[in-house]
């Protein structure tokens, strides 16, 4: 019986926060990005069916990686879809039927995160000032020649990516040797740091920008409440909307840290390199992330809490189906399943299980509703926001570049979800969006901006 | 410039588009996706036309003013042409995808081509309007005096109204264009292209007089009437709608009592 590892209440694949950067050490942590569509099993209310589905769901499990305090990790990013146990035709139809809704369910949080980041960048000057660099990007970009600057940025990228690879492998090793308490401790520490320290810094800067005075007791109360509720929502139980809001906020905070501390050219090269790494790590048979998932499958364990944004709830209103053999017996298949599923591989594929036990009567059949959701790793949010935020910070006051990158990222996400619906396996969420974003950033900044500026100054319209 | 100018111009330019979005598009996820894809297509067309203009400007490398203005006019015309080409490309894509959707998903009704025409036109329009106006809007929040060097002082308001015209025109053009493609009336495409060229050319007239704006609005009304009849409206249905006697109206039952 796999132990719950202190995950009481975190059934249903609740996302855990594992992202951290310590300002004092200039560390930066990364976490996984991935896109997963979670499906709950059909309400057949039979144990056998459920078992089969849970085993089948193992193939689509996916785990996030936690990042350690002093390290940076590149989490596995992939997109997972479908439940292999289902009949293919039905699954395809269901997937496509819910496709557009799920795309929008992801558009909204990604857009909100970007809006928060862009609004902060455009108004709070702190995040565009250069105040040093992270230890992962030791080479400076204040060099005399262009070639030297490019070389430095490439070296910075190599260092950062290698740190990420090392951390991922370290995590796989930790998982293989079952050091669960260690990993869990990391998660808690990282989310503490993010929810309290970074929020305090962010709040301080915003108050400074708008010249609003706040006394320390009020500040303490605010930050304490924010952080405590965040910890509870993310690591334990909480309303879905609140959890989603917290995840968006911490992604935005993390993205702001990246935007501030990554030098310009290094940021762009790192974005490119991360998408390549994502592609490799998820799709190659020997990729660390794939190995992680396979290990979890072998052990038939739920993956430890990960950093995932889940977009939907599964509500099972309990189903009472009359068992012909035993009149008057009630079966509520999802209540016991809720307990079982936490320890099985089926758990993370239900975004959240909320099952108020409703007794039915013999002969009465209650409706069972389920809503499949899509999950997107927080690293995806972070890197999308970094791209758009960098475009806003460096685009010489130009909003067109920011908007172009925004549309490009949304289109990339749309395409990724389409591929998810077609291929029904783990897919990385970064490459397409980041590629589009980078292409549109550079082309809009260099080609479209002069054109539109010239047109606007002559008041010509196309 | 004040916040009043900012909000006023923002709502003048984007108010109708926002209303259209909220009431017709925001409720259906599939429509939102098609809207964003339409915006993306417009963006790519702009990219291509900027690239061509940039190449032309670098190749001629002539700094004197009339040559620059000629290049700009050339750029505008090329851009209009490429936009309409991409509208056609989007039509082709939608045609292919609607067949695909129908075959895979027989239960759910795929959106009709008329609806997609409207959504795509709106997508094009919103992106076009945003790209034309957002930088000007953000400048209007900052300090400055408009027209201090003798330029027209109603710069912001003129731009806002022109942006509105462009957004609505793109919507109507989308409807008419797709209808022409569906019914294989290729002259419609040519007419849309010519009207687009005309509206862009009108902006070459000096903005001091409000002439370009008035003419653009006349074209807007005419194109709107054309789009209305093309998408199946008629005088009778308009009358029924205005008198709240059409069956879809909420007031239908109350009135007939």
C-alpha cells in the first residue's frame, strides 16, 4: 500500500507549488511545465471497470517535479491526454467535443497571468531595473562587442540548462530511491518562500510605485493571510477558483523574478533552449521525464504533488444503481473510489474529486456528472509570461510587440491542444508556443514596428 | 492629455467591437478560438507586408521625403492586397476544417460558414484596430499637447473614429467576402479589395478636413447594408426585429397579447 506521504486531502492531483527562488542567494528554480488532459472514468459504477481504467490511466500519468531550494529543475513538460482504457471512438468524440471548451479553460488563466505580468512590468519600475544577475547566469552582458555579448549569453544558457538537466536527473534518482519525505519537504519550503517572501517584495514595490503608505502591522497581517491561505489552498484543500488564482499569482511572481534577473540576450536564448529541452525530455525514450513517469507507472503509485494548474472539477453526484442481486443495496461507486484513487495511478488524472455523498434510493438513479479538465504545468505559465513580459519590458514602449507575442502564444497553445487531441499522448507544451512567440517578437520588433510607427505618424490606415 | 481622452477614445474605438465580442462570441468557446485564429492570420499578413516594405525601403535607401512617402503608399497598397489574400487563405482553412469537424463530430453542429465569416471578419478587425491604435492610446495617457506644431488638435478623436470604421468594415468585408467565396461569385472578392483600397487611400487625404472620415463612414454604411442583405436579412425581418415582433425576440409574446 503506497503511503500517502502526508498527502491527506490532496487527492485528485491537486497541484503543489514547487517553485522557488531565493532572493538572497539569487537562486532560481524551475518547475515542470506540462499539459495534460485529465479524464475521469465513465460512470459505469462497476469496480472492475474502474480498476481497468485506473491501470490504463497509468500510461497517461504525469508528474511534476519539485524543485529544490538551491537548484533549478526543468520539470517534465508534456501533455497527456485520454484514457487508454476507453473505446477509441468514444474517446475521440469526447475529446474533440470538449476540445474547444478546454482550450478556453486554458486561455483564460494564461491570459490572466500575462496580464498581471505585463501590468506590473509597465507600471512598477523595479522589475525592469538591472540589479545583478542570478548565479546561474554568471556571465555579464555589459561587454563591448556584440560577439562577446552573444558568447556570454550562450554560456549563460548552457550553464542554466545543464543545471536544469542535473536537477531533473537528481529528482529521478530521488524518486527511484523513494526519498519522498525529502521531496515533500522541498515543496513546502519552496512554496513558503514564494508565497511569503516574494509577495512581500512585490507588495513593497507596488506600494512604492504608487506612493501608498502601509504600516508594518497591516503589512504583516496582509502577507500572513495571503500566504497562509495560499499554502492551505495549494497543498491541502481549497475552493478550485482560489487555488487557480493562487497558482496564477505565483506563476506571475516567478516570471517577474526571471524577467528581472535574466539579462536580455540570455533570456531569449534560454527560452529557445528550454523549449528544445522540453521537446527532448518528453519525447525521447531516455528522457528523464519519461523515465520518471515510467517509474511511477511501474510502482503503480500516484505521483507526488506537482506543480500543475488544473482547469476543471470532477463532480460525481453519486450514483445509486440498483443491484439486481441485492435489493435495497446502494452503491456509491465514487465515494470509496475517492479513497482508493488517491493511492492509485488514477488519482492525478481526476483534476479534483469532490463527491458529496448523496444517498439514493433503490430504484432511483441519480445523474452522475463529470467534467474532464485539462492540466497545464506552472512552468508553462511562467515561461509564457517571461516571453510576453520581456517583450513588454524591452519593446521600447511598444504595445504591438507585446500583443503580437500574446496572440502567438495563444495560437501555439491551441495547436498544442489540437495535437493532444490527435495523438493522445504526453506532449510538451512549450515548444510550439515559444517558437511562435520568439518569431513574432523579433519580427514585430524589427519589421512591423517601424512600419506601424510610420503609418501612425502619417495617420494612414491599412 | 487626460484620462478622459484616454477612456473616451478607447471606448469610441473599441466599444462596439467589445460589445460584439461580449454578446456574440464570448459565450461560445469555438468562436473565441476562431476569432483568435483570424487575428493571427491578420497578424501574419501584416508581418509579410512589413517585411516587403522594409526590404523595399532598405533596397532603395533613399532618405528624401517624397521617396519615403511613395514607399509608404506602396507599402499600404501591398498590405491591403496581402490582407485580402490572407482572408481568402483563412476561408480555405475554415472550409477544410469544417468538413473535418463534421466527419469527426457528427453529434454537435459545426458553426455555419456565415457565422465563421462574421467571426473571422471581427477577428481581422479587432487585430487591425488594436495594432493601429493602441500605441496612440498609451501615448494619450502621458504628458503633452496635441497640435502644438500646427497639426490638427483632434488627432486622438480622429484616430479613434477611424479605428472604429476600420474594425466594423473588416467585419462587413469578412461577411461579404466569405459569401462571395461560397457562392463562387469572384467579382465580390474584387469589389471588397477595391473598397479596402479606397478606404486606405482615403486616409492619404490630409486629416485636417474631416472629409476622409465622413467618406469612410458613408462607405461603412453602404457596406453594412450590403453585408446585411448578403447574410440573409431583409427589410421585412428588420422591421419585425425593430418592432419586437420576430419570434426570437423576448418581447414577442408580450406584444402579441
